[in-house]
C-alpha cells in the first residue's frame, strides 16, 4: 500500500513538473514568434519538438495515473473485504461470549427458587451449561456460515 501511495505521489509531482515545463516552452515559443525569430532560427524547431515530446510524456503520465488509480481502488476493495471479514468474525465471537455471559448471569441472581443454586455440583453444572451454550452458539454460527 505504501508503494502505491508513493507511486501516486510521484506521478502527480511529475505531471505538475511536465505541465509547468510545457507551459514555459510554449511561452518561449510565443516570444520567438512575437520577436520575429521564429522563421529564421533553428531554435524554434527545437522548441516545437520539445513541446511535442512533452505532450507525449503527458499522455504517458496520464496513462500511468489511470493505472495506479485502478490499482489503488482494487487494493482498497481488497482491504475493505478483509476488514469486513474480520469484523464479521469479531461480531460473531462477541455474540457467542454474550450468550455465555447471559447464562452465567441468570444463575448468578440470588433469587429464591433459582435452579442449581444449592446443588452439590452447582458450580460444575454451571460451567457445563456455559460450555454447552458456547458450543451451541458456535454450531449455529457455523451452520449459517458466519464463522469459519
């Protein structure tokens, strides 16, 4: 990504330089015409050829800019896809943890008649329910292809 950004900046800078160069050459050529030196000076032809070459370079830079912009857009799309995939995984995991926390919280309420509260294996039963709820949530999300 850093290389693409560097190339984009270099192309933009080079385009700015070429545009300034081309405009300066056009002004010099116009000065030669105004002073009447255009007809009898070989420099005039040299400036014309240089301006034409600048136009060719400008066209190449335009092509490069379009190519690097396309590469940049493709890279952004791939990064966005990857980020969406990561966010989907994290969201799924947080919902799974929420379900296990909910099961634990329900049994943490000290209300009369709460099941398993006074049993001899209450703690281990609760651990088993939390693991079971996590496994069921994982299976649910895997079946829906939200977790891979």
